[in-house]
C-alpha cells in the first residue's frame, strides 16, 4: 500500500499523473473515487479522449537554441493577463470529497503555480471562500525572482437554472468575489447515465453540500426540480409514493417514489436531485440574457461541433471550450482531440463572415480563444493540443488525484509534473516560445493520416 489515508501519500514516490491516480485509488473511498474516475455508460468516450493523443505524432526539430524555453501564456481578454503556462484547472464538482482542503486548497495550489483555476458551481465551498483563499495567498506571498507577476484570478463555471433569478444572483456573487470570466456549461441539459454512481448508490457524505446552489436546497425547489430532472432522465419510472430519505446535500427530504421502482432508478434519482433546477429547455437565446446580466467574458463550455462553434462566435461568445465533460455525458461522443479542429474551423469561418458583414468596423474580429480538455495526462498531451490549435488546455481528474494524495501540496506537485513535461516536450520539439501561436509550434504535430510536418507543401 502506498499510503494509509487521504492526503498522506509520499509525493516523492509519484513520478507522473498516472502514479497519482493509482495512489488516489488506494486511499480514497470507493464510491468517491468512482464518482471522479467514472464516466457515462460504457465509458467509451472517456477512453477515447485519452487514446486520441496516441494518434498524434510530435516531430522533434533539431539544432534549435532551446536554452531558454518560454512556456508562459497570456489571455488578458479572458481576465488572465499572465500564466506560467497555457494551463487551467477545469471545474470539478465536490472537491472536498477528495480531501478536506477541497476547493480552497486546489485554488491556492494553482495560484502558487501561476496556472488558472475554474471553480465549479457544484463546489463544496462557497465561491466567496475560494476567492478569500486566493486573496490571502496573494497578500502573504513573498516576492522572489520568479514571482514577478500576481496569481491569476479564477473563473467560475455555471449551469443556467430554470429560475433565472437564481443564476443572476450567483453571477453577482461570483463577480463580487472577483471572478474574471464565466464558463457556461452547455453539454449537460440532462445528466448522463454514470453507471458507477448508480451501482455504488452514490450519495454525498454527511456534512457536505453544494455550497453555491443554496436556492436548490430549499425543500420545495429541490423536490420539484430534482423530480423534473429525474423524470426527464428516467421517464418510465415516473410514479411515486411517499418515502422519507436522508439526502446529504439537503438534510431530510421527502423522496416520492413507488415501492416497485428499481434500486438503480432510485440511485439515478438521488443523483438527479443534485442537478435539480437546471434548465433543460435552454437554447441559444440565453446568450442575450446572460450578456445583459454580466459584462465579464462568457465562455461556452461543452462545444464539439463545427456548426455550434460558428453559431456561438456569431452570437458573440468570448471563447469556446471544447469538452465532452470528461466522457461523463453522451457516451459515443467524439474524443475532444478529434473535435478540436472542427471547433477551430467553425470559429474561424464565423470570424471571417463577421468581418465581411461588418465592413464599417475597420478592426478585424479578434481571434476567439479555444480552450481544450479531455484525457490530458502528460505535458506532451498539452503540447499536442496546443500544436493542433488550442489556446489554453484544461485538466480535470488529475487535480482531484493530487488533492487526494496530498491536498494543496499534492495539486502543486501534479501541476509541477505537467509543467516540467511540457517544457521538456517543447524544448525537444524546438519550440522556444509557446505564447505567440507560432509557426514552429503548428509544424510539429502530425495527426494520423496527415502528411508529416517539415515538407514544403506545394500550393495547389
């Protein structure tokens, strides 16, 4: 056994991100580990996310001066003026389930490493408290040679509630806490069927709750909303009798069900309760509404199709996040690395037509940044995604494994490994600087079936 308990793994024994996952599995409760490690149905899409990286070859360029490789990045238009690398922690729900330090510990580790942190609406810590953790860290850090720029502010991930006033309140709270941008998740109008959770009869541990969605825990809202969510995801079991059950998230609540409803259905219902109130009828028109509520950048998270990407850009979103929710929503959806070129192409098309439409606007439409996540386990994976056109790369599960292994320090080590690997891969590919979308970077990656880079391609 590598460790006795959560947060007490010997971090020096862990060399790569897979080591962290193995160690986390050894110390975490099975239902908690499975909640994070699992995905929808047969988990095909989750496996495809990771496997897609092996379809991309990096061609190392020789005899380039790589004595000083600069992997830093800058996204002022998304509220991140200076990052140590184009890396951000993806929003992951319920981080206290991995370690008591939870979201504040993870956010502090990201701040110390100068990578982004996107807080989850489904966090087990109030957004204000996460922001405070970042504040206190900024004030107490010691300026050193490396430490010449302040830690990046955080982003906040949102689901849109049926009750728009709840979403508006949450946006206002997040803005007040200093959130720099909002990532609106649009790939989860209903919850994917995550069978590990159903088998484990997943329930949040006592004393934990979703601290940002206070409105949902009011008995009435929770009951009605979770029932709607449940009915829509499980229509054939929609007949209930009264039965009082304890829901860790909301205290004792009445779960109405028919005695003959199967146990898996009940488990699915308990899970649906957590997403109660989400608007399954959400359409493109919500973008106008959200832009009227906040002037912070809006990032659309969960885009994989070219036409969706084009429409989003035409409607003025500030960035696109290519994601399939870590394979946790639609099983059979494409690997995100395969979707990445599609989304980039859609965004480019839309930017071009916008420029043509608006001849009066002299300045051309700025590049719409594309964020990528899904299966990132190596610095070389980050480099591949960047070489294929992503601007910013996000990692989700590895953050949780770092937390489980060593709290804040564990997350710090996960990031350190990723940064080390990324810098090494960049140097070996002859890429001196990551941040200028440069031709060197674009010319190192080869997707299976494409011609190798380095050929002078004849212009046809």
